């Protein structure tokens, strides 16, 4: 086939054009853009609202019952549950190999069949978890009042949903609409009413009822009562008390009706103005860049025409980050490609270098064809994979092109040189590509966590690129090179050709003058050479690991946002929390003025965004956050990092008395906590005790901070027990509980649909009658037909206790997680975890039913280490097998693979040189090295074998292989490193995330190449000597073998 395509340029060109056109079409139509790859979790979520219920009531009434109904379903791997105030959430993880939609249906059937759930609870909502990443947020701000601000935000949401390409828009940190009907106890007494009675009057007076059809001669006429109330004024006209001969008492006469929002204090500010955030999200294959552009254009138009005191601004524009990362990576790719082409042109004829480099875009287009079939996207990781393979992908073309070039210089015509040169190295090149494919493949299955997801993107790109590169180098490249005319060695050349020939000759002369004599000495002193190389590598490793290099599981890359989050005890009031958040904002405002560019006056802090009463998904008065957005590092004229600003704000804020949690985050890519201990068991009290001791233990380690757990003291809880008097009056606990709930939480009279919003109508006492323990003690409990009020204190005992804010369960067992962050410059995390292992083992002796495990980074690291270990073993076995097949030898694959340990030394040395710690991403780069570094060794050994088959003495064959294959070996390594160089030199945030993988690959290949040109010839010769020496030893004895070893004409010498 190689010869047929070489002699048929039309077929070769059509194949190339077909790949390019199909790749372009696929890239433009079928491959979406995103920052990070979408990680869809196969989980089914059951969410049930139980408004006003305590976490314990939610757990007992909902969570446990739902868990018990589904735990035995086949296909469920793990069940995680949370019971919080007013809501239960049960998440079932679908086991691998099962249909998630079938599991969804099975769970839905089981949950729908439950008939023991509390009557006051909402209907459980069962759904598949979906991944809808945010693209951009809009701050709708102005001093116009809460209701007007909400109406403006609702309008913005509706406007955006009407735009093409936008289908998902949410409001953040807003309370639901609610109509609150508040009646004082005195009014209830004067009219002999109860809250339940008022709610019943609303239900009867606010209703639409269809009464059927009246059939007339002219046709049917629909009949209905049109009495549904929707607004405050309409509800005010509902009669509550009717008396014969007198006007009815209307709801507006006896109650205060507030048409507003749920009584949940929330406050958001943006640049020190009240605001509501509108979150625009992406679904499916929608374009983040197009969505963000549509939103920014909308903001610009809206601000120009706004006359109502409302202004809009955008925040957290992910498309900006996406475009910056795309630009960074594409720039690095283009620069790397230019460097690769220049290197090729220096050592090969420019025409040959061009056709060799043309294989890069062809191979990339082939990968574009393949990516949609495996769910690939253009993201930061897949683009890095393209840069990674940029220098590798030309390896087979370099070896092929260089061999053809050498044949041409030897006197063959172009066509014959293309056919013979390609066939001669077809087997080693093919198996070299396959070994690289094998090295990258295990990355696709390192674990179901963020590292596993990230690593899986790389083989999705690299493998098809390499395979299409192999096709191009064997079928297309020979055809193109067959049309190059042999070049004269002397006159008639242009300045470029003369320059290239001069460099090429100088390079070849250097090989003969310096490398060949050095290699000859190494071959004469094999054992000394091996010992020296091992000693040098050991010294490098010792220097690198003697305190100069640390291992960080996941690199922390600085963000362009800084977030300070505060969690106070649940007994803390909204006003106290808000004072702290305002203090954070004042510090940020001061820093905004402090860090202004002296030339432009522009601050590196662009926006300040605060929330009180909510923090992420948590909504309660005791939480809040303050956030700032920074200009990109490449735009700053002030030499300061986000981590420096985070350290400064932490010092300015200082310690907040009583704070349960105070964290400052200025980094991206943050996953599990460095320390996360999960306690599980049946006795929550003993778990809390051990958790408290563990927190105290963590405080003893230097560099450990932000120690917290998910089982805080929670809110104060009042437990009510009926006394004998209540029983004597015929009251039941349910009677009293329902009246208390109606008075304190409210009685839901109706739900109405008003436009897009569902609005609850709640009947309750005014806030001043339910804002203290004394109010509860004096709460009137109405007895008998006359609704006689009796204070609760006369009927029941009220005892104060404390309840956790959120109760967590995993696989039907209660769990508590104790977490901490770590300054890894001060603390060795593995050492801390080993000490905690011993501490917890002692603790469990006193609590036999208590179990513990390490989650967060420790769990991820354990999963990934297992994946790496099994992947490493598999890769080595498969590479050995692939090498043994063409060599038809058991020993020669070991010679080729002897370079692998040295490549790891080079990768580690690269981290020391550049000044980066090792991380899990460094190991991902090292795994990629396995298949790449053996390619040069494979070519060397194959050439030696070819020479020996021609009858060349083994020593001469080994020596000739080093000098003859020196140029392609060096070229393949230099092009790989050149492709990565722009990324290594890039100082942007986008490049920092990827550098450790690039360092491992780039420096590992450079170091391994230098060693390859020495160790592989030496090992080959040593292996040959040992093999034949052993034969002589077996046949003639030890003395004869020693004599053979030292003979001048021995192949070993």
C-alpha cells in the first residue's frame, strides 16, 4: 500500500483533503466550546420540602423512610442523604453498567408508593442530576426598594430567555413571593376566630370553580365562579365573619396583608448598591462565548435606555476566561508549531521539513473527526492535549522523512527513496506509535474524580492524532516527498538552501567529531558508563528530593476572584452577620483604592460583590460572603498576586469572635479538602464527641487552619411536652403542635399562580408575637368550640435544647465530616494523616460501633494511585509485548525500555529547574513519557538489527546506529520540547494549570534522549556480550569466557 500511494499522488492528495475537510466540518459544527469538560454524574436525586420542620423531624419523617424504600434496588452503588431545616435530599449514585433512566424510574415508583410521609410535606421530586455550567452573571442593582428590584430582575430574566441561544436563567439569593396574612391574638379573640378558621375563610372566598355548560339554542355557554384573589386588595375583600343583618367582616378589616416575600432575610450588594444576581447557564452544546456576547450586548443596550434607577453590570464572565485560555493555548500551539517547523528546516531540506510538518494539521483534523463520537469538546484540557502531541505527532514523520532524505543524499531518485525509506522503518515507526498509544490509554480510567476526568480528556485527543499521523506518514508523506528533486550539493542553491546545508553539514561533522568518539569510549567501558549514569541519576534524585521538591496532590492555581466566606453560629442574628460582611466590603474598597495603576488609574479590583443570609447553596441568617473580581495577571502593571491579596485581607479581617468558619479562597481547580475525616455510626452523640476531640487534635499541627465540621451546634430548639392539664382538657399532642405550627410558621391557606411565579398565601401571627421564648410560652392555644385561649405554658413544658443544622447520612448510617485546610509549605499532609490514623484507632477502642475513613484529597489520591499503579503495570506489559513482536526477542525489549527510569529522573529534575512542586498532574505527564521515550530507543535497536542482518559486526553496527540515527533522535526530542516551550514560558493563569504536565513531558524527553544515545548502544552491546559469553562459558569453561571478554577482536570491544 505504501508503494501504491507513493506512485498514485491523486489518491494520496484526495485522502489528505478528505481528512482536512471532514475535520473542519466536525470542528465547526459538532464540537462545543467549554472551559472544563462536562462531568455528568450518574445520580438520581429525591428532594422533598417539609417547610418549617426541624432537621430531626425531616430525617425521621422523610429521609430515613425514602432511604429504606430504595436501598435494595439493584444498580444503586451509594446513597447519600442530607436532612436540613425544611428539606430532605437523598442522592443515589448509579453503579457502572446500569441504565440511569431505568434506575430513575425504579426509584420514582418506590417513592411514589410511600404512604407514610408527613401530610405537611411536599410531594417528593425525583430527577436525574444534570450539569449546567454557569456562563455569566448579571448584577441588577439600584436603590429602588426590594420589590422594584425583584420586578426588574424578573424582567431581565424574561428578556434573556427570549434571546436565541439562551434557555436557562436563574435568580440567585432571592426569597420566594408570598402573601402574608397577619392577625393579632386580640383580634382573633374579639371575633372568636382561630388561624385555621381564617385560612378556611380564605379558601372558601378565593376560588374559581367551573360549573359546567348551559346548553342554549345558540350553543353551549360555559359557567364558572370567578372569585380567585391574586393581589393584596383582592384578598382584603374576602369575607371572614358573616352576621345576619350586618355587613360581613372582611379580611382587610382584621388582618395586615403583606404582598411581598418569604420572611427570610437576604441582602445582596454589588459595588455597594443593593442588587439581585441573574445567573445565565449553558445547556447541551450551547456556546458559552455566544451566550456571554448576547448578555453583554443586552446590558449595554439596557443601561443606555434605563430611566428607573436600575443599572446592570456583569460578573464572573466565564467566556472571558474561556477566550483567554483558548488564546493562550492557541498562541502556544502556533508558537510551538513555528519552532517545530524551524527546527525541522535547520536539519532537513526546507521542502522536506514542510511536508513533514504538514502531517500535524492533517493528524489534528483526523482527531476532530473522531472527537464527537466520544463526546469530546474543545476545553482547556483537550487543547493542552493538542499542544502536548504537537511535537510528538511529527516523530514518525521525522523518522520517515529523515530516512528518505538520507536515501536521496545516497543517490536514489526521489520516488525510489520515498518507497524504500518508508518501508525500511515502517515496522519500528508503527510499533513506536502503538507504544505511545498504549502509554496514553490508561489515563482514560484513572478514577471517577476530578483527576480522572481531567486525565481522560488527554487520550481522547492524543490517540486519534497519533493514529491519523501514522496514516499520513505512511500513505501521504511518501507521495509528497517522491516529487522532490534531488538537490545538487554545490552551486545553484539559494541562500536559504545554502544556510540549511551549512547547518546540516556542521551538525553532521559535530556528530562525527564529538559524539562518535565519545560513544566509542563508552562502548569500550560499558560497566563504568552504566555505573556513572546510575550514579549521576541517583545524585540528581537525592538533590531533588532532599527538601528541594515537595509533592502536592493537586496544584493550586491562582484565580481572578477572591472569596471570603463567613459562617457564624446558627443563633447569630442577621444584623450581626451583615455587620461583618459590610466590614469585609470596606476592606475590599480600601484595597481597591490602594491598588490602582499609577499610570492609568485603573484598579486591579474591578467589582465587589457581597451576600448576607446566603452563601452558595446555604440560606440562613448566620452566613455571608464577600467577593472581588480582579483583572487578569497579564493586564496588571502592579506586581501582586491574588494569593498576596488574600493574605492581606485575612490579616485585615483578623479573628472574628465566635465564627464557626472563615475562609479566604483565591485559587481555582480546588477539589477535595487536604484533610477530611469522615466518622460514621449509629450513635450521633459519640460521633460528635470524637469529632470534637479530632478538632482539638488538628489545632496542634502547624499550618493546619480552617478546621470545621458539618455537625455544628445548630440552632436552639424548644421541645414541647404536654402536661396533665392538657390531657384533662382532651387535648392531643397533634392538636397543640398544629396550632403552634400555624402561629409560628403559618398556616398555608392557598397557593396561587401569578404569572411565572407560584405564590403561597400564609396566615400567621405578626412577628412581634412569635419572636421570643416568652412569646411562645404565652402563645394562646384555643380549646373547644368557643376557641377559648389558654397560654401554652399552662398546658405544656417547654425545654430548650440544641439541634444540628444539617444531618448527613451515607448508606443509611449517620456521618460527620471534620475538614481542614493546610499550608503545605509548613505541614506535610501525609505525615498528619498517618498521625491521625493512630489517633483515631485509639478513639475507636472506646467506641466500637464508630468507623472512620479519610475523604477529600486522601481518597482521591488513593483512587488515582491505584489507577496509576495498575495502569503502569499494564502499560509496561503491553509495551514489552509490542516491542517483543517485531524484535522476535525477549531481551531486546528490555534494552529499549531501560531508558524509562531515566525519563522519570529528567521529569523530576525539570520540576527542580523550573521551581514547581510535583503533583498528580506531574505523574500524568510522566505516564505519557512511558510510550514516547521508547520510540527513539526502538529506532536505534531496529537499525542495529538491520545492520547485523547485512553482516556488519556487532560493535560496528552499534557504533553506526548511534551516529546514523543521532539526527532523527535529537530532532524528535527537540520538536517535542519546542512544542511545549511557549506553554512553559507563559505566565498567564490559564497556562499555570497545565505546566506540571508539560514539565514532566518536556524535560523527561530531553533528559531521556541524551541518555538514550549512550545507554541503549551500551546495553545492546553488553547484552550481546553476556549472551555469547554465557554460550562460551557453557561450552568451554570460565577461563575461556574471561579470555573472550578481554580479546581485542571481541564484538564487545
